[in-house]
């Protein structure tokens, strides 16, 4: 790579991954000599980026937190605001906050000075997210867990962590992380389980104490087109698919705004009616409650089990509002 500005940007992007890069590996990635890498590191230092060099045959490099923010066209207030926003969104699996946002959070927190990291932590501790049907109903995820996983994915480092399966079984896992996938309600880690010799999908909210071992690995070929497809197929194998068909007595825009995006969008029938036909792996009870929360008249065309559940639920709610003795 002969374009020096472009090479410096690529070098900076590599160094922003939370790992130590041997000089030889950086040279191979950039297609230059080790001497050129050393010169480029000096240029980054002149620009204010705190690059730390480790002594040894390989001469590893790592971008570390300095006394002040590096020149990222961000002032302190902007950096804190972005970090807090990314932490809040990543921790609650907000629809649209995907793996790229988690990688950005990992890079930003790596170079935040300690005084700014303290402010970010204080702001997050002093706030509470609004729970309920207005957000994705997904389990809360520790942003530090997400950033650790994202860093291991990018740096191609093996991970160890504690994991609790759906039936409550606790295990320890050693994996080669491949990708993080957000469904809007939850985060999943797609990884190759080294000790079980197979690919696995892990719910991130069930992951505890993750840490990168420092052992690098060559990425294996995923047995699906992409990580999102792998997660979708894994969920379909584990849970029965629920085919839902509902007619709402309300405009499509009204219904869409009140349903999770994971359930899809209804098709307009006319100005005041719409129809939702979708397949999902969520529980029948959860889907039934989400339909009721749309707050309009609706008719369940299928499945029959949904009709029966809503009928029983309606009867229970009616009994709950009946006047007691003496009232």
C-alpha cells in the first residue's frame, strides 16, 4: 500500500482493536515492511495517538488510553454522550443497534481517559431505562460483556466464559467467537465451541465473566450463508414455529407502531383495517399479550391454540373485575 494517508487510517483502525499487534503481522496486513510500520507508528504518535510498543522479537503495538482524548474530532462532552448512548442501546438490545455499534463502543471505551470513563459509568449508574411494551422486551445485557465479546470477535481471540442454558444448567465454555447478532430483543454470539467440536449459538444475557485468553485462531467456515441465518435456523430447530394470522380493525400504520418490529408489518386491507401474517418462535402467550397491547379490535384467524388462549385469558380478566362479596 503506497498511499500513506490511507495506510495510516488502516493502521489506526487495526490498532483500535483491543489487542496487541506484532510488527510482522501489521506489516503483512498493510503490505509494507516492518521499517515502514515503525515510521507509521511514529507518525500516529506525532498526531497524538498513544501507541504503546512492547519489546521483543515481534515488537508488538497496542493503542492505549492517554492523558487526553486522541484527535478523533470529538470533544469530551461528545465522547461521553456517545459512550453513554451506545452503552444504553447495546445493553438493552434496542432494535437497530447492531454489532457495528458494539464494535464502536469497544473502540471508544478503549481510548477514553480514566476521568471520562468514570463520568460514563456514573451517568449510567444514575439512570434507569423505561421498561415495558415500549421497548423490545429483551433481557438486559451488560455492555461490558458485549464489548468483550466484540473485541474477541474482531481480534480473533479465543474466549472463556460461564454459561447458563435455558434449563438452568451451568457450564464453562471455550469458544472461537465468530459474530454477534442482534434480533432487536436479544443479543446472540455465534461461535465455534472448541471442547464440543461444533458451532453454537449463545444468548449473551446468559454469558457471565467472559475473558479473552490471548490465544489467536484462524476463522473457520460457518455452515450457513451468514451469522444471522445461523441464529435463525438455530432458533427454529430449538423452538416450534408459530404461524400467526390476525386481522386488526385499525390502519396498518397504527398497528405497526404498536408491534415489535420482529413480528413484521401488517398488510393494509383498506383505510381502517389490516392483516398480519407472520411466523415466529416466540411463545404463544407472549404473542397473545403483544396482540392485546395494540389496543384495537382484532380477530385471530389462526392458529386455533391462540384463539383458545385468548378466550381463556379474557374470561380470567372478566372474573378479575367482578365485584366481590358485599360490593
